[in-house]
C-alpha cells in the first residue's frame, strides 16, 4: 500500500496501477478509502495524461473504469460518493471527441452537489476538490459568475477557519488511526484550509498564489496527493 502510494506521489501512475491490479486488498476498520483513493488517483491522472496527449478515447476508458471498483480492492463505492472530478474530465474527453451532447451531460453531473465548504477530518468527509470541479463545470456551461462565487467560497472558508481548534467529540471509523499516529488536528485543519485556498486561487487563474498555497501544504504534509496533483496540473 505504501509503495504504490509513493509511486502515485512520484507521478509514476502506470506502476501504481499495475501494483494495485496484482494483489487482493483487505482494508481494516479505520483504513477504508485508502486503496480506493490510490486507485482513483492513478486512473484519473493517467486519463489527464491521455488528454494532454490528445488521446480522449484512452482517457475516457480510464475514467469509465472508475464506475465499478474491481473486487481486489476489498471495498465498494460508498452510496452517494461525490465524483465531480471524474464527470468533469469525462466531459472534457467528450469535448475533445467533438461529442457536445455527451460532454454537456457529463458537465451537468459534475455541477451537482453541495457547494458549501466544510471541515474534512475523516476519509469520507466532503473534499474541497469536488466543489472545485463543480465550479469548473459551471464555467464550461458559460456561467462564470456562479463559478466565481464557488471559488470565492473556497477562499473565504480557508481564510476564516485557518486558526480553528479542532476537537473530536464523537467516534468514527477513522478515529483509531488518528489516535495511533497522534495527529495534530489543528495542523490538519490548517492544511485543509490552505488546500481550499489553493483551489480557490486556481479557479481564479491566480496560479502564483495557488502554487504558494499548494507548496505550503506539501511543506506541512509531503504526502498530500491533492496538492501535488494540482500544483503540477497543466490542464486547468
């Protein structure tokens, strides 16, 4: 698990994908979502590479593999799991294939969901990139004003909650990991807020400030996949 995660972090998504395919995973209670995250990451990033190489059909094939998780992952897709990023990139692939009706349908799906940013401590909490790709889909629909509002929401939440003190007053399946590894929840919150701000700046096309936020996230948590991916993404 750690090995394939490192390959994803290094951008060697082909190797990560191959390692995932060759073994059977058995997620433990509190470890749910970890292998799914790596599986989705390598497929989405390989799809984006295919788009950069003007291979939208290959990209679409990789993204379609995420509709049903393979049995060897040891866990299925949670009901209602947000997949705004997958729908968005599928829409981009259909655009490149000159199939506007199918692109429109994917962007419409990518626009769905809650646009209000939230704290994200546990693995199944709402993630800010889903909100980001909602806004990107609204841009594709020509509604720049609404997209801008969503990006501003990300920025405002990050700035307003950067110094929050986080305390857990209930049990959740991710709690054992937090206790075993003695994580600093205030720092985890600050990282989350910086990441939100980076996405907000990226949506505003302020690449310099976005990169500063993503770089600070990686300085605090070198294993933050989202920051690493969006720091280097040339398609956004």
